[in-house]
C-alpha cells in the first residue's frame, strides 16, 4: 500500500513557476488594454465637451450684433480647465438673417488626456479634437 501512495505522489506533475510565467506573459497585455481604455474614455469625454462648446458658440453667433471675439469667449466659457485654455475657435458669422453661421473649435488631445500609449507607438501628440457647428442666423 505504501508503494502505491508513493507512486501516486511521483506521477503528479510539478507546476512550480507556471503561475509567475503566466502573469509575466499576460500582465503587459492587460496593462496595455487598461491604459488604452483609460485614454480612450478621457478623449471621448473631452470630445463631447468640445462638441457642446461648438454648439453653444454657434447658438450665440446666431444672435444679431455678435462678433468673432464674443463667440470665442462664449466657447471658452463652455469649456473647462485646460480645454478652454488651449482651444482655438474659428467662426464665420453671416451679416443677414438666414445666413449660415459656422463655429469650429480645435483642442489639442494632449490637453484632454495624458499620452499613455506612446511606448507602443500610438501617440496623441500633435493631434486635435475638432468640432464644427453650423446654424442659421436669426
């Protein structure tokens, strides 16, 4: 009987070190996925804010007697923190009622999110979030 127990113990495979090897192989991919998810969610949130600011600027530009500087100020008021600080606002305001009003807002992606994926070759440096809104002047 002892001989059978001894043989059973010997036939079980040795699994020392496999867990650490699995962690070493899977952890970098998991971290890359997690960092990508964080960066993407920050950029999508900032994109929504920039789109809302462009719409607010276009609504303001439809009013009579408004100039480009006032539209830019309205857009920057709608943006928060570094988004408003680095925003570039281009607007084209019609003179007469029924003319098209165009407001374009550009914000560097680096102002919205840290550059987390640069080690793998995807960088947000020198890229912009762009939103454009068109409306008719009242």
